[in-house]
C-alpha cells in the first residue's frame, strides 16, 4: 500500500474532538494491535490512534455514532485502546490486555421510560411512540367509560321529576301563615296538539339546529363545565334537548355532577325519543311565570285560551318568557327584583317578541306577509292572585319570597321555589300585622268616601311598614286593601316622594360630615369642614329664600333661573336654629344646609342610614334635601331604625330560615354596621322627639312613652308621610292617590286637596293618626323605655364652641320690599358703596341678631318658574318641582359664611 494513502497520525490527548475523531475511525475489519507503544508518535503503525480519554468519552463517542449501534467503545489500559467489535474490542496497555465490557446502557423494558439508551436529560424525554400510546390509551379509556355510562344511564320519568309540592310560610311564632306557591299548574299536551307556530318560535329563538343536531352541544357543555370549575357564572344547556332534560329530569343545582348527568341523559334521550316527542316534552315542562308550567297552562294564564288557539304573535310572546319570566312578564316582578318593573319588562319582552318574529321569517317558519299582520304587541291578561292569598297574606308571601330569592347563596331561583317543598319561616308578627291593617281601615272608613267625593277620594292608597330596630326584622306591613285585587305592595317602593321625612338625614350629614369652607375650592377635607350643632348653628328661614352655592354664588338651574325656596303658607322664620326648623318643618334652612354640605354627601349619609341608593334622585339640586326621592316605607322605617338603635344600621329582612326536606338551606345572618356615632344618633333622636312633643307631629304622641318622628308632605299635595319610633319599634306610614290597577301605562299621582274632607293632606293628619293608633296597640304591655340623653357634640369641632370660623365679609343688600318683584332678576340690589358699616351686620356668634334685608323679593311667576310652589309650600316641608343642575356645574354647595349671601349662612349672619 502506498505511503500517500495512509491517514495522517492523530494527535494525542482526550477531549471531545478527539473522542469524535476516534469514534469515526474504521472498526471491525482492522483492529489495533495488542501492546501498543502508548507513545502516540507519528511513527505509530497504521490503524493506531491517540487515546481519547476514559469511559465518559467512550460513551459520548458511542452516542456520536462511533461503531454504530453494534459497536461500543471499550476503555483500554494504560496504552492506546483499540476499537472493539460487537462485544467491544480489547485493547492492551503496556503489553497487558485491557479489561471490561463496552458501555452497556441497561436492559430495554416494555415501557421504555426512563429511556434505556439515552443519557442525561434525554433519558427523561418520552419518545413519540410512548406519547402516542398514552394518548391512544387515554382516549380509549374515555370511550370505554362513556360507553359503559351511556349503557347504564336510565332516563328518569319526567312526571316524577317535574312534580311539585306546596311551600309553607310561617308566622314569627312558627304557626302556619300560608301553604302556596307549589301547586303544579300544568296540562300535558300531545305533540299534535301543540301549535306548529309555537314549536317554530322556540326553534328560532332557542336552537336553530334542533331538527338536525344529536341533542347535545359538546362545546357548550365544555364551556359551562370549565366556567363552573373556575367558579364563574353558571350556564345551562344550549340545545332544546338539554333544556328539556334539565327542566324535567334533573335537579336545578348548577354542579359538575349534574352537568355530567345532563350530558349522558341528553344523549340517551336524543337517541330514544323522536324530535317531536322531545319538543313536546320541553314545551310541556318549561316554566312560563305566574306559576304556569307548560304551554297549555301558559296560554290559559296569559291569554285566557287554549294553546291550540294561539297565533304566531302569541306564540312568539310565550317563547320570549322562556328566557326568564321574571324579566319578561309585562306585568313586572318587582317583588322578586326591583329592576323587573312593569315598564322595563314591557320594553324587554317587546324587543324579544319582535326579534323572534323576525327570526321566524329568516328561518322560513313565517312568511313576511303574515309577519306584517302583527303590528301590535299581543294583549296580555293581568295576573290573578290565589284566593288564599287575599288580604295582607299575599303581600307578606311576596315579600318573604323576594327576601329569600335575593339573599340565598344556594342559587335557588323563583322557578325553583315555584316547584315547592320549602318551609319558610318569617319575621311577621300576626298580631301586629292585624293591628296595622285595622288602624288603616279605621282611618279609611272614617274619612275616605269615594261615593260622596268621587273626584277627591277615589284611588286613595295607604302603605306602611314596622321594623324592630334591634334586629332589622320586619314585624308588620300594610301593602294595600287586598293582594288579590290591588297588586302593588304599598309597603314596598311605590314612587311616592317622602317629603320632609328626609330632613333628618340632612341634619345627620351636617353633624357627621359638616359644611364646606366658602373660601376653599371643591376639594375639601374633613379638616377644612365645620361640623354643625342643631341648636347653635342657625339659618335663615325666610319664605322664598334665594338658595346659593356654598361659595356664595346664586344657584341657577339649566334655564339660568334662580331658586326661591318656599315655606308652607308663606311663613318666614328669619334666623332659626336647625332644631326649630325641624320642629316647624321649615324648608328654607334645610334646602340651604344641603347645599352647604354638598348634595352628594347628603345622599351618602342617607345610604349609610339604610336607604337604597337607586331609590334616591340623581343630580345636585337644592330640593334633594327636602325629599324629592321615593324610598319604600320598609326602607324608611329601616333607616329611622338606625337612629332608634343609637347609630347601629341593620338592613330590614323578613325571612329567618328556610328548610327543604328537613334540611336548612338558608339562615339569615344579621350584619350590624356603625353608621353614626352615638352622639349624632342621640341628637337626631332628641330633635325628632321635639317634633312630636311640640311640632308638626303632636298627633303621634303616645301617652307615657318617648316618641320621635317626622311628618312629610310633598309638592302638589300628592303624598303624605309620617315616620316615627320608640326605642322598641319603628313605623313608617305613607298615603297617596294613584290608580295603580289601571291599564294605562302612564299612571300619575293625583293631588289630595279636599281628600277626606280636608283642605290639604299633611303628614300630621291621617298618616300620624294611623301611626298613633297602631303603635298604641302594637306596644300594649311592652315596657316604656326612654330615649338616651343626647350626648354632647364635639365642642371644638362645632363653630361657636371654641373653633374660630372665618367667613367672607358681608355685602348685604337692601331690605326686601313688601310686595315680591316680578322676577328674581328684578330684585333690588345696592352697590358696595351703599353697604352698611360692618358693625351693622350680624356676626357668626350673634345668635340673637335679627338680620335685615336677606332675601330680595322674588316670588310670583318667577318663583314658580324657578321651581317654587304655587301654594307656597306646606307645614311638613313643601317640595318644589325638582330643577336640574345648571350646565357646567355640579350643583353642589351652599353658603357657609355669615353675610356672604342673602341667607345668612349657617350661623344667621346678615341676610342682605
């Protein structure tokens, strides 16, 4: 062999490069001779190579392909190691044979993991064969489990699963009040007796692929399962088959277990039953509201006819109800959810009815010509009440039902409750409910005579609620004459404005939040505010008072009109304390006080006391402080209970416990919050006690008992209130005129001038009479408990008690004219040079100073245009028509300083 064909000798030494080169040398056919010199010189014979290191390098060489799978490197002795054959070559070191087998990685197993022929991290990476096998095994296991589950599942009997029982309601003393709400109003129809339009309406609205799908929606179920597993909002089945299974064969609980049952039963039902049978089952078991199960019962309930007589328009309406009757019944369901008003429900169901008819046309179920015939929403019957729920019982049941549905954490819905089987224990005291009903009836029968005064005494309504201040329990309500004839619960929200019964919240805000410094801007902290004292802090009580922002500028509405606040009968009180203003129900001081505090702060104080924010009027207008909002009698009683319990707030409730099958599914948990300090609460109570002792509320006095309360009458004499309390019981009574059983959608509150033979209805008249009569009976035998003494307010924080109070310099106007001017803009004013000397004005601490000037006329038509009342207000706090805030302002504010405006500020400074 010629010399030039030989490979050049390899360099000595180890390392990865050497190992790789060693592994690449030819093996098998030419083996290195034994007894290599070990020197690695260039004169070494053909086939010899340098040593490339120990066993680790041999393994790496093997992994790099040296010798292939059939050859493994074997470490030599001290000299050069030769390449082994299949079992590994033997190399000699210094003349001795090298020992040991080649690098055998271990025996291969059936499941090659960790992998036998890999080293390092590669041993732990599964092969594609292993991954494929595992995936196939998992899928196969699932298929086997599903097949077994499908074979074993038994389709429940719909009649058994959809049957219902009564719900039993109990009085406070655990005696039965009513057994109702669970009777099944259902008549099963065969598929051929269900109108085709009804079937098509449901298909177009709920499941367009119903006729071709397999009965389940795997993606929909997967989304629902994942969502529930994450704790998100629960979801139901999306196909008609799944909804039928859920409605008729399973419990209504939203759990993974129930979802899996629904899946397999739906698959079985989709295989075993025809589409016609499934559709009939769905329509016969679905809930349509008003206690109606099934399309036949729904047709009778809403249209007074059999299902076979329904037209396409009526079918579209019934299909709309399947989305949730609570929010799509045009009669409303405010007893369950205040948001489900008649107006909102009518809007929602009209939109969905239109949409369904349109979808039926798109899907070829209805011709465009036929659709064009349905231009008006179908006429729906008013709901009818169960005869056993007559009188007050129906109102009590509805209130307890709503309380339970809205507060349970089990997800129990109105539909679930309608299926019955629940025992509901309420807070209602049977004797007190009877006493309240009798007190209202006594006043009504004595004074209200629709036959004698048809234009004055028709549609007179009373409402009332009585609450235990120590717990928040509603012990009695008066919802109206009869729950089966009068459908609105007058104890709940009716829209009747509360008038001057709102003023205690303004007073509480003044003592809690304080009034703003007129020299500072909008952003003010507690340190820049001044707390108010009901006796030392004084305001102008002049009639037709010009209301100002807190910085002294005149408040104007969006029409740039000034606001002239009126008092009842045109009474003027000039400089008056907030206690006296409450006693006489003067409007001007509290309208200005609210502006000084900031209307939003007044609103939040009322919410802290217990009123719902959504029942309070939005906007920053002076009349807000005079009661233009319309909370319910229940909430007004609950908010006054915060004062009665010395500042502790508890939401009113009517259900203590609910059981099903002997197991408690709901338990009321009382949550007490400190809304006000005992000093603030006791001072509000002390002021309201004076209202009853010597003010507008004297008709509500209870001999031998401490009573606090407030009268309220609204603008136009459209509602009248009395809310009062003793330490043990709080009661709110409201009165108004409105035909809320009328069919028209624009029902309005009617004036009460001349009602009951009286010139004008005040809170001091019929409402306070009912309060006195009821409370006398309700507290019979109960110990007379005095109110706590009013605690001293923080003297350092109240202006006049040691803290310096700065104010803008006085710029009084001239004295008011005897006759009001034609418009506020025409009011006389003087230039600064005509201002009296400072010594002639009233200072903040001049409590007995009678200011001159003050309000500069106004009244007449201008007063009315600016929101004043034509009747000049009223004793209980006439509420002018609510203006809107001026554009570009938030309407907040009022004057905090003496002499900075016409009102004299909070401390009775100069009015001019």
